[in-house]
C-alpha cells in the first residue's frame, strides 16, 4: 500500500483540526494565498488568530520598520519578530498553556502588469513544538517559474501550506520535510534554492547538509553556504557584484588548488571591467564530485566543507555537469562579470562538442552562455603526467574545426592563461595526497595549506590517523 500524498486542502484541514496549533499569517505580495487555503479548508477559527497583509510600503515600514529591500530575508525576519512578539503578548495568558503558537510570514514579488521579472519570495515559519516551548524557525527562498501571475500565486499557496505542514509534522526529520515541499508541484513551477533551520528543535541539524539535500532531492540545481555554515541565497551575495568560481573535488584542497584560485583572483582584479572591485569567491562542488559510487558520504562531504571553512570560503553545491550551465545560472543573479578559475586539463570538457545539446545551440550556444556578462576563463597550466608536457591556455590542443573559435576567445581575453603560476604546484594531485593521508605518510603536510593540515590532523579527516 502506497502512502497517499495529501494535497494542500487536506493538509490545511488537518492543521485546522489540530487544536494544538494557533497563530498568525502575515503575507506581503501575491495576495494572501497561503492563508486562503486554511479559510477554504474549513475550521480555520481553531488555527488562525490573525491575518495581515501590509501591501503599501509606507504601511509595511510603519509596522515592521524600514527595509532596504522589501522581498528579502531582512524583511521576513522583521515580520516574524514583530508578529510573534505581538501574538505571545496578547494571547499567552489566555492560550499559552494549551496551544503551541506559530507565525507564518512571506514577502513575495510575482509577475504583474507593471513587473515582468521572474517571481520569487521569502517564506518563514516560527513555531513552538509544545505549549510554552521556546520557538524554532525555518526560512526558505523560492523562485516561481510560471509565466502567469495567477499560476505563480497558486504555486505560492501550495508550497506555503506544504511548508507549514512539514514544519509542524516533520520537524524531527528535516530531510523528509524538504522532500514534501513540492508535493503537488513540480520543479518546472517552483525552485527552492535556500533553506535554513534554527532553534532548539533543530539543534542537531547541520544546515550544510540541508543545502546538499535541496540539490540531491532536485528542489534546486544549486545551493550555497558560508564558511560559518549558514545557508545563503544567490541575490543576498551576488547582487551587482562580480563572481569568481573554482570547481573542484577539494578532496582535500591542496596548495595547487589554492594557487589556481589566488592567481586567477589577481588577474581578475586587474580587469578593467571590474575596476578593482572585490569579487564574490565561490568554491563549487558538484554532485558528481561528491558521489562515491552511487551514494554521497555525508561525513566525507562535511570533511571537505570543514577544510574550506577554515580558509574562509563560501561553498556552492551544484548539479551542473557543464561549465556553461553554471555560468548561465549565475548570470541570472548579477549583471557583473563572471570568471571561472580552472586547470588547462578542464578545457577538454569545455571544447568537447559531444557534451552540448542541439536544443541549446550546440557548442556555440553553450559558449555564449559561458562568456555571458563579460565572462572569463583563467586557465592554470596542467602537467600531462604521461608525456611530462606542460599544457597551457596557449598550447591547449583544440580540435581543428574549433581552432578559429578558440583563437578568437584567446585573442580577445575571454580565455586568459595564468601567468605567475607555481611550477612545483602543477605536480600536486589531490588523489595522491589522499592516498598519503590514509597511508600515514606525513609528506602530504607540505602540499596542503597549513590551516587545512591542522584541521585534518585534529579531527582525523579523510582517514587521517587510521592507518
């Protein structure tokens, strides 16, 4: 017997019939689509203490304080803070011993007569697991991908109900909660590209693993977290900023890996297109890099994340097999230049025509995405270990039919060879270092950044100390 997936109306009704839950709905933008489901389901008087919709910016500021951006995590948090404090202040004495309070809030921008950009929004729920328990909370960011305003509103209502139902019924199993967010929706309609858990109910939840879950379960193609392990969303860090990305397995990160990034960053900073601005730097791991056979070892993933954390790096987890899809995705969040730092051996992937789809315009369409927003490739020399030959951006053996295209990209600095590279670094390979770590061969410590050496030894990462 298969488990039935409840629809939004059934979920709203179950919550309404649960005498334990009582709270406020505060929604800005896209109507009161989430609250509407609870009124439509029936029995809402047992669940809904208040609904509010402060559409006018002046009214919103008067209630929640000024915000630089109205569809933002900052505004969402202000809404939750204000409404939760008010709910407890007014009702704790009369209701607090028998109900668990909650506040659901969203701030959303959908398509409209005057706004034609992609719809997106922030949703949050702050809730008690038991009466008078301290609150916990969850934040998500969604992209609404339908073309019609009415369809976006409908999708917002459904995911809002799924979100609240999951928070109340699945908070002890966050992975399952994530898996229900798109019940009766599809990834073509809604993308969830950020989730953050907080509070005592989630004391043991690692938000880095939750970012990984979003990508693994197909709710988004990419998710990010900071060096401190905090989930972040694209627009929070990329807005009007140049971006530099380094893709790798970081298993572990080596002196060579770091030299590729630092030399690329030096040349990127000298580009007249960014005028000395400090770029956002991302270390990207794809699901392909993380898989060991058919599975992803979460302990191994966290070990990689920990080593990047001690270097202060922001981590991007993605399901982008091809570089051009990564660049195209990033270009949707910033109009500033995007650069990729990579070894010359990776150019094989970029200039392999078989890896491009005709529906995307083949390799020319893919290169158009890759070099959008004045995109750049900063190419570090790679050593061919079979021949001993050093391959650079200038000597890369491109296929005959692509020579003119490659020459154009090289001559116009879309592809730049990294100049001040470390000749010793090109001999360093992460899988060799991993073997040395696991074999107890201490020579690896000279080939890895000192802060990374320290954490690997201290925490026994990657099998260190187990030989």
